[in-house]
C-alpha cells in the first residue's frame, strides 16, 4: 500500500543548539520511498551521515529563535507484517555478525537482569519465534499501554515496576526479555498508519529463523502500514531528534499518516 | 543556489536483468536535498543500501520490456567550488584512514604507471594543491574535451594515447597523476548546472590541506551549481547504473538541471 | 616501555556454551604488539571478527567440561599517558562522526540522567579537559575504590548510590558525567602494569582538543604501562568474555603484567 | 594441520618512506593464529587499522638506511580446500551486499572487457562453480605458470596477451572471467605450504552456492596448507607492502612455511 506521511516539529530555541535528527526513511526490503521532502525553517545548512546501524542522520545547529523541521514522503509499504510461528531459534554461533550488537544489554534494555523473568515466561515454549510471541502476549496483558502519558524515556526494568508505558518503552521490555534468551532484538522507530491517537510509533524486531520479524506489543495484530525511520539497540540510538546543551522547548510535534493511491508522478 | 535536477532513463530490457543504480544524491557538506522523487515504471520493488564509499545504491531486477527510471530533486548547492592555491601536501602517514583507498591504482586510473609523467608535469611546483592544478592545466591543454563522443569507459593510459576524452575519462587521467604523487584523488559523478550540452557530468576531488577540493578538467573555472551523486575510485565504482547479464538497450538518457528560487514548500 | 602480559581463564562448562571473547590487543597509536599467543584448551575452532568499535573479537562454542583460554603478548606501550590541561571542548557540530556514538547514553552510563550533577560539578571550570579532570577528582574523592569486591557490573546511577565501586564502574560514572556535558567518552578495558592487586583494569577516555585522552579515577597519576584490549560505550560492549545461555563457572582468572627489556627476537 | 610460517623483508631505504603493510594474518573461518610475532628493525612506531576488506594493515614511515620487517606465526589451517562441483550460481539480486564490490572491474581485473571470452569458455557449462572450474582449467592449460619471472604486476588483459604469468596474475585472469559472468571473485594473498619454489603466493576465491570457494590456477589439486594474509579486489588492494614516494631497494624477501606438530605452549 502507498502512504503519505509527514512530521512537523516546532521548537523554541533559547541559544544556538546542536541537533542530531533521524527523520529520513530509507528505502529497504519492506519500503520504497517514492517522493520525499525535508524542510528546515529558517533554511540552514545540515550535514547528513549514515550511523553504525545504517540510519540516515542529519546534523545541524538550530539557531536561536523559532525553528521548525518538516518532513514528508510518499512511501510504498507492506500490507501486513510477516508472522512466522515456529520459526526457529538460531544458536549464537551461527548468527550473522551484524546481529550480535543486538544481543547485548543497552541503555533502556537491561537484558542482563532479565534472565529469570524471560526464562520463566517462556517455559515450555519452543525456542525462537514462539518465545518472542509469548513475551509480547505477556506484555500486552500485564503492561497498560498508556499512549501520550509518558515523556521521559524509561527502561525495561522501570516498565516492569510501573506496569504502564508508552509504545517505545513496552518495546524496551520486549527487547530485554528476548535478548535475555539470546535472541537478537532491536527497536524500530517509525509511523503506523492506523495508530490512535496518531503519533510517532515504536515497536521491535527479533532475529529468528534467518531474518528479522516484527512484534508490536501495542497492537492486536500485525496489520501493515508501518514506516520504519530508524533501527537501533533502543531509544538512545534512535531518537528522532537528539539535542545537546540546555533543553529547548518543543512547541509542537505533529505526525500525519494516510493511505493514498499509487502516485502518478 | 537552489537547483532542480532530473534524470530520465528509458531501457528496453530483453530478459529480466539485475541492476545496481546510484541515482539518489545525499545531503552532505556541500549540498542539501530539499525534495526528491524516485519513480520506477513499471513500479517494482527495489532495495537500497549504502556502499563502502557512502553512496546510496538501489538494487533491483528490471523486468523484460520497457523499463524507465525517473529521478528528480530540488537541491541547495554552493555558488562556487572552493579553490586553495598553496594548500599543502599531506604526508601519507598523516592522511586520514578513509582517504587511503584513494591512493591506490584502480580500474581506470593506473596510477602505478604514471610516476614519471606526473613527476615531470609538476617539476618545480610546490607539493599539494598547486601540483594538482598543474596536472589539470596540462590535461585541459593537451586532451581534447570531446563530450558525447565517447561511450566506452576508457582508462588514464588510454586517454593519454588517444588525446581526447569525455569528462569522466579526463578525470581518470587527473586522478592517476595525482595518486602517482601520493595525493588521494577520487571521481565524482553528478550534474553541473551550466554544462553544454547537458548530460551527466564527472570531475574529481583531491585531498590536500586537510580536506577534499574539486577539480574539473573540462571547465575553465570552478563555478558552482554542482550536484554530487556518487564518489568512488573511478567509473567502475560510480556508474549511475550497472547492469548484469546480456546488454540492455538504452533508449533514452535525459538530464535536466536548472536554477530555481529557494522553494517555499 | 615493553611489557609482557598474560591472561588465563579457566572455566567449568556444564553444557556447550557460545562465547564472545575480546582478548587480542590491537596495535594502535599507543601500542605495538610484538609477539602474541592465543591458546584454547581443548583446541577448538574459533572465528574472529572486528566489532563496530574496531575491537578484535573471537566467537566460539566452549565444549562441556574443562575449558581454558590463555593469551599472552609482548607489547610496547607509552611510558605515561598524555595529559592536556586546557584542551578545549569541541562543539558537537564539529565532532568527527565516529565520536558521536560516545555522546549517547548507554547501558551502564545513563548520561541522560546526569545533566544536573555534571553541571554542578564543573561549575566555573573551562569547558573541555578541565571539566573531565574535575569530574575525575570528584569521583576519586567521593567514591571508594573497592577493587575485587564487586562482581556484578553496575551503572553510573548505582555507583552514585553505593559510593563504592570497582575500576570499571567508577569509569562508568565518569563517562556518564562527561557525556552529560556533550563530551564524547568511552570505556577502555585492558591491563595496567603496576595495578595492585593485579587484575583486569578499566578506565576511560574523553575526546577533547581534537583527540582522545586517558582518565583513570582509580589512579593518582597517569603513569603509563597501560595496555588497551577493547574500546566501547561501556562494559556491555567490552566484556573480555560474554557467554550466552546458562551461567558457566569461572574457576580462575589470572592476569599477569610485567615490564621486560625490549625483546631481541 | 599446523604450520609455522615466516616472512623476512630487507629494504635499503634512501629517504624516509611511508609504507602500508599487510603482513598479519587474521584468524577466520579457515585458520586460527596460535602465536604470532612482528618485528621491525630498527624498532619504530607503527599504527594498525582494518581496511575496508577486513584486512589488518600497518602504517609506518621507514627510516632511511637498512630496514627490515620480520613476521612469523604458528597457525592452524585446513588440510584441504573445499570443492563443490555443482554449487549453483547466485543471481545478482540475491547476493549478500558485501560481495557486490567483487563483481566490479578493478585495476588488474578488467572484467568489463571479458564478456565474450568468458561466455565462450563456459559454453554449455552449468552456471556457478563448474563455470569457475572450467575457467581455471583453461588458464592452467593456456597460460604458462612462470613463477619468479614476473615482478611488475600485470592485468588480466596483459596475461592474456603474454600467455605466461606468475600466480597472482593468473588469478587476475581467473577473477576477470568470473566477474564477467556475474560471479563475485576476489584475490587472496598468502602462503602455501608446499609451494615450489617457496614464495608469497596468490590465488582467488569465488562466491557460489552461498559461500566463498578457493581456486588456484597454479596447482593441480586443492590440497590445504594455505594461509590467507589478505583479501581484495586484486593486487592493488592486497600488496603485502605498498611504499609511497621514490622506489626503495628490496634486498631480500624470504618466505618460509613448514608443517609443525600442534604446539604445546
């Protein structure tokens, strides 16, 4: 299906402030960017680079005053995400090298402290996809999805304590548990067409059966309409914007995603 | 200055044929992509990746029949390319690691066979930028710029023998001579606003005085309006399209570049 | 100075267990490996790869039973680590790309929660090296160096709560504070000649004034005799061994480092 | 089998000269380095880095006068190289990304000019391993292996013209033909236990059936005892030493390889 998606960020910047942005989707196995627009107001110079996870990043210094970033694009994405019940666990020694960083604990996914919980959750379940699914079912049942309520990023341990979280932090818990079982897991930041209320979204992917599969603890089924913007170990790697120095004021963050007919450019 | 540029490629494909394409400019130090469009007809799935030189590449299998690729973008680029007479030679042991591959001989730049010629050309010239400039002056004087006449890619040695070449192959000769003097040099493929007749363009960059500088043997001055699409060791690395298997027929290749007002999206 | 260093690891392995090892020092700016030996008993096949931080890693599956890893090497290292009081802070927008991952919070360095503490510690101190030095002085004064007492890896937040830590975790606190000031900081795992009691050691480096500088909260002065084995964001990235699956028993871990005469091989 | 191998390089250096060296084997799928020694005389500082192909490289400035490099190591390697008659051709669109650079023409492997020859050689042969084998048989029959006679590196085209070559250049011809058939092919520089006369050796690998396979046009069978030192597109990438500036004098290059009992360190 084809989507048109946009993101509008308005800031009030007290003093010149360096930013890292990740707002340019890549074309990849699951998505093709047909048209894309990236506007900075005021128009300032920015430099792009590819980070170690393959994400397209922009570096710039936002000038004091009003500053806005507007991105939009037409993109073709899958109608639904693949599922693969029964897909097998891949022993660590056979994992591709580029999946290995996604086995290690990270800022918001303290997998080193989830061995017991993860083992207990998946007792009797076949190693691999089904374990991940079991973990996601647990999260869906036991952690209250509280969209919009959380701003501070919290970690898997903290999600467990609070029993409620936004999508990103529910994913952190899922990732921590999967890694604790030696299954590579990574966070995805992006958009989801039918999300209510519309906002940035986050979910996670696991590497089983020889490829990455999508899991989304906030959604009952893996309907498609997903746009991946960035991949990383957790929210520390894939913030759509990271600002340095004194905090700036976010006046507005507005996401829009809608299905469109295949464009006839 | 802001440019609108487009590239239209029409092929007649006898049998399904794999392609590598490099047709998506990156935002970088010298250029910012404001809007971009990438259309494949028929609409088929493609996968993007970043090659070892940082270029955005697309892989796809063109289906038998008519196949076209249309890219276009609005881009802000520099009004003129920097020059730096006197910029110093950097001893090999102090070069950044990522410049080292650009010291070695490559398919179309047989720098291992240009020591004598390069040394002789730059006799008495201060090491660094001025040597590169001298080499480009030599090429401009001694090799006839024959745009459009050459299709087969030829190497620095062959350019020397034939004494005429297209822009890409003149750059090959410049690169070979600079590398023979232990100066990193790389080919750039892209567009140049005022090129006559309009076509794809190629030039080269050298690493002296701590950064990359532009040289263009086909142009008298380094006026701006340049859009870099891809960087590489030579034309083997940065073909805008590489097809595998039996040759396909190129029906049309049409480039357009024009200056525009800063867009008000 | 020349050092001979060795590391002996003896395990009791209940069931075949995958390992990642980082036990091969690289020759680099500060150190040259003259001779090296790496022995696995029983002799099993291992595969080496370079991780995203440039560390040489080994993957293997340790067979059930007794398993030992012995590495040793002769290495030339600096007599003392450079200091650079006054070395300036580099604005984020001018940092080299490969330093950027070391600005972000990581598993054991929750820099996103250290803004207040870090700002308060360095009040009135010139941005850059002197800030880092101030932070290290604070740690040296306020956190008790408790070598050998800690086994579980703890994070900067936890070090702060407990007020005592091993070298690695003291470095975590230093890193978290430096990153909170937008100074890239990374953990180094290695050996230190005169360490008492001899053990693996860990310290950290910060990027100021255009290069990486060493800080070691456990040592009064930066005398040399340091061997770097691996660099990373924190201990999650640079464990000398990471094992997957059920825990194995470490029977012995024995480090030895001694100064030697320049070898006459 | 276990081998002890050594390489001794003696130079007479007229003026301080920058070098790139590739003389440190990596442990990998096929080989494990048990003990290694690397000696520079006089003892000067060198910096190591990993090149884009994963090779361990050393950079240094050789001081005027006598300069020698001595490396030696104990290494476990396979008893024979795998063969795989019937292993299938992998369509370009399914090749792993990191094999793609090995499809392109390079300095000494002008695959863009070998389509006709390659197609004609493999007429009627099943795509994949068997094609490569056919090409190697052709080379073995038609190009005279003239070890030690050639010093200047020559390209596939030149090998074809001269009908005799050293191992490295025979490999260049094999690589050019395989790439012309859209089969990734790379040069390997290393040692071969039973080579007569003993010298550095070079052969090539092709990617078919999902992995790299060894071919050696100079040897009748793929007996083992091979040590890979470096991988690259051709000899331009994997010179064991590359020197910059005016040529230096090589006084001696001595290779020794012998089988040993499994070492009991």
